[in-house]
C-alpha cells in the first residue's frame, strides 16, 4: 500500500500537470484566460451559425423569402442592427471616474484662466455626475487640486470620512454608485457590471446603449426561435405524413 509520503509527489506532479493544462483552456471567469477579441469573433460566429442553419435547411423559409421578401428583410435588418449595436456598445466608454475627474479639473482650470467664465458645480441626478462650464455664473467650490474631492464630498452625508470614498486601487475619490472594476482596473461611474461578452464595463456612459443591445438581441433570439419552431413543426408533420401506416 502506498503511503502518504510516496503519494504526495505524484499528487503534486498531477496537480501541476492539471494546472498547466487548465491554462490552455479559456475561462470566462478568469480575465487572464479569456480574450476579448476571441469572444467577439465567437459571438458573431454564433449569430451566423444560428441564423445560417435556418436559411440553409428550411426550404419553406427560402420559398417565403421569394414570396414575401419584406419579412426576411426586416429579420435581416434586426440581425444587422443587433450586431452593430453590440460593437457600438463594446466600443463605448462606461464613464470612468478618472476621465470625469480630468474633465472636472479642466473645467476648473478654464475658470481660473478666464475671469468671465465660471464653474457650475457638479449636479447629482440619481447619483450621476455632470460637469458643465457656464459663463457669468459664480462657482461655489474652491478651486485647486482638491476641488474634485470637495465636489465628491458634497454627495455624501456630512462627517463621512474621505477614506471611505477613496478607491484603494486608483487612489481617487469615488462619487456614490461608482465602483472599481478589477477587469478594467478602473473606477466606473454608476457601475452596473463588467460584461465579458462586450469586453467592457456597463456604467453611466453606456447604460442606455447596453439596454438597446439587450432589447435588440432578445427580439432577434425570439424571432429566430419562432422560425426554428415553425421549421421543426413543418418537418415533424411532414415526416408523419410520409410515415407508412
Ligand atoms: Zn478604482
Ligand atoms: Zn470593467
């Protein structure tokens, strides 16, 4: 009988070999083992295969396309629109806190340079952050490097420690509902989630685009599902009719 002392090196070798093998397999949960480009190609291929099977085998659908081209034209329009929306959403910025901070500081520097220009302070609408520069209005925040911190503090109840609102990774103050994304390694305004299929975060900047993508994708899946059910129904009833009694 092998003792633990003898088995331990074998188990270690096995674990090492398994670990090496697992590194070659893609994993959606592990950022190091997934490629944003491969996922995009896989998603487009999935769409093409899903719809392609139908158009290759469903003779009734091909016949209907000749008789009612507008019906399939609408389907293809939705198909293309969903893919375009996918790439538009994937390429959009979710609204990074760092970018908002830079824009806010630039607005402040404009105010310093021009005595006629004044800064309209950031406003909160459902926790969102808007930075605008108005002319001939008096700003109420003090200017300088800490102006962002002061502006962010206005969103929190009095007495809140600056440490609780500072991201320990980016070392910048987060407005409410902002969160650090470990996949992007950035803080995101109104963080919703990190979408691995899109390869980006969903936040204040692209939430609307993401909603439209989900809407178009759901409509496309339902429509394709209905076409598949119709095809299967026709095939099964045709098979029953040709079945010898
Ligand atoms: Zn951060
Ligand atoms: Zn992210």
